[in-house]
């Protein structure tokens, strides 16, 4: 990877000047360290080198296709992938990015675990951006990255730029790798906690550039490789762990709610011998708040409680009360409706020698929820915890339709070409008069099935507003929506769906169904929107254009 302005393909005149301005959106030698005398060495730091593969080809393609506007969009996209990777890992991009050159950069961290978390998030975000290109087998639409990480002393050269063997080693690891995986030195691996080491294969010779000798290191597969990369053997088995290496690309995240006390050996025992193995057996990656990098611990906890696919809560034992933080976090998680599994220690005997019942000790909102008692030998509870995790996941997936009102889920990657109905509740099927199997139906086609039942002016107003709302969501998914620190409310509709009066009776106000967007998400390039249809009548009023709108 090169990070100088003159590495871009030759352009002429003003094009070259404008391209450099657009793509070099950060100074080429920014650093988080204060200036120091020449050749002075900093303490051991972690260096991460990131490079986007096939950058020259993609840059040339977008320039030919759409000129400077597309070049700026490409620069913004690359910058967004890197900055969002830092943000999701709880890092400040402006502090950790030491050097940026349009197609990649050098990042400096104090801990290898922080670098790993940022790298994982960068690769996952890039894969989401590349989903449509991968599906279409269109290389120029893909954004794939190589990452190398090294740990050691960082020095400066005569020009006060970052230098030293640790940077060159990280660059060599990156340059010879395939996209979608992280390559680290043995020193960086040893400085990581075991929960992260588990994601890496054992130490092996890793190829660098063709003319260079292999570099010893470890590999972690995060996302699929790019189509143009040569297939490589999986990372070698890691001898530090008895079971096969679990790669990040195979796992969903499970947030662990637990008391945190480094002096309590029981907490560590339950975590390592029960929770982590149970998560592995069910293809989850166990993550506890103190093991997730980020300067703001509260923000990390809130994000995990709200979005993690699964949570396992270890209540510990009441001594004499439950841990207040754990109880609060359980309540937060329950409010999200997402799956949670709870485990607890047996209550200790009271002063009179009587062991109180668990129900007598739990908060009222947990009395009717299943909790798994932990055996004195935690591994003896493993099978039951695995069964509870599988049951929680199954119950959650079966409880998708929890409303008595019509509910549909649409999905699209491009609003103009592939909007379709993904799912429809029984109530929605009845409302629209559609068949049960609608996964492959175009959403517009579904509306066509009922258009004859809708007044023309009302239908046009409805479709126009829905197109505007979905376009806002699509813009948000492409990074052109509101800033994360300025959250906006869900897009709100005012035009209801109103079927023609077939009863022959005159009515002052019709019966309508107002579409309410209750949730939308972005998943591997696909946008999913869940919409609830609420009956409205008294709140309806005529718009000056002649169609009905909801006045609520």
C-alpha cells in the first residue's frame, strides 16, 4: 500500500488537482503523537495498516463512469468505512488514524485488542457495502480490504514521520494477504486477551510480497475473500485452545450481562467454563462489557443491550441483594423484546440456616421467567444452558408477528429496481387479499392486486409519500442520512391506505389504514423495513389536493 498523493493513476490538468483534493481528505502524515526529536522511540504501540484492494481499477472505473462526482463518492465511502469501523469499536478515528491516503491508512493503538475490534468492524462494514457487487459478481462495485497488525516500538525518521520495523512488518503482513482477514504478529497475538485469541489460528508462516520471505504470524478470517483473490487454506489449528478455532465470520454476538470483579474467581469460572463454551456451541461470540474496547463504557453497554442478537445474564448470587447493575441491564434488555437467557447461583442459607426460595428473592418482573441454576461445577450445566439458548432463539424467531394489526416487512437494495414484500402477517394477507407465500412478489405488484379497490387520487398520494419515506431510508443506509449523534425519528406517513366504499352507504369519513414504520435496518446491503397498518377514521381530513390524510 502507498499513502502518497502521486500513487493515483495519472490524470491531466485540473482533474489531477481535483482528484488529489477529493481523495486525500486527511493530511498524509497526521499523527496522534506530539513531535519528538529524530530517531526517538515511543513505548510499545500497536500499528494497523489498512489497504483497499483493487483501488486503482475501481478508481479508474468510477471516473470513466461518472467523473468527479463519483470520485468524491468513492472517497467519502472509503473514509466512512474506516471511520465507522472506529466508531463501532468505541475509538476516535481522528485520534487513532496516523496517516490516510485515500485507499487506506496507518492506525496507531495502545492495545492490540483495540486494533482487532476496529479491524473486525471495518471488514464487516466493507462487506455490507460490497453485498450487491458480490451477488452480481461485479468487482468494481466491491470494497474489500487487507489488514496487517504488528506490536512493538514506534520510532520517527529524520522528517519526524512514523517509522520503524513494526510499521514495515504490519505493511508486509497486509500486502501479501487476501481480503477479509486480519494478519497479526506473534507479539500482537500474545498481548490480546484469550477471548480474542480464540478467533485466530495458530502461528504459521504468512506470505508477504512475492520477493519477500514469509512472516510469522496469526490469521483471523472475518469476511469472505474477494472474488479476485486466490483461495487460501484456512488458518492452522490454534494449539492454545482444545477445540477448533472459531472465526469471527461464523459467529453472532452474545452480550454477557454479569457482575464484574477481577477478585471473584467464581465469576471467572462461570464465564470461562460455562458461558463461553455454551456460546461457542450455539455459534455465538461471548462479549462482556469490560472486554469490549471503547472510552465510554455506558455507551458500549447500551448499544449491546439494544442490538446484540442474544444476551446471557449471570445474576450471581444475592449477598444479600442481587447486583444492581445486572438487574438494571436485564430490565433494559427485556424492554427491547430481544432474546435473553438468565442463569443464577443457588441462594445461600439465611442467618437461621433456611435457604430462601429463588422466587422470594427475584424482582417481580423476573418471577415468571426461566432461570438456569448453575451447578457448583459450571461445566455440568453446559447442556442445559445450550438448550435454553437454542429455545430463546427459536421462540424469538417464531414471535415475529406480535401485533393484531396488519404487519408487513419489505426489503430492497435499490428502491427503484428491487422493492419486494419479504413477509406479511395473517392480518396483512387478509387486508390486501394476497396469498401466503409472498417472498418473491414485487411489492409494486402486490399493490397492483388491490389498486382497483383504491380511489385513484388516494392511491397516487399514498404511493408518492411512501416513495419519499423509503427514499429517506435508502439515503440513510448509504451514509447520507442524519449524523449518529443527532438521531432523527422514524419517517412518519400521513396518507392512509383507503379502500373504496363497497357497502353502498354514505359515510362522512371512510375507514383507512395508516402505514406506520416501526423499524428499519441494514443487513449486508439489504434494507429491511417493517410497517404496521393502524385503522384510522375520526382523525381523517381532506387535503387541499383532494385526498385523505391523517390529522394525528
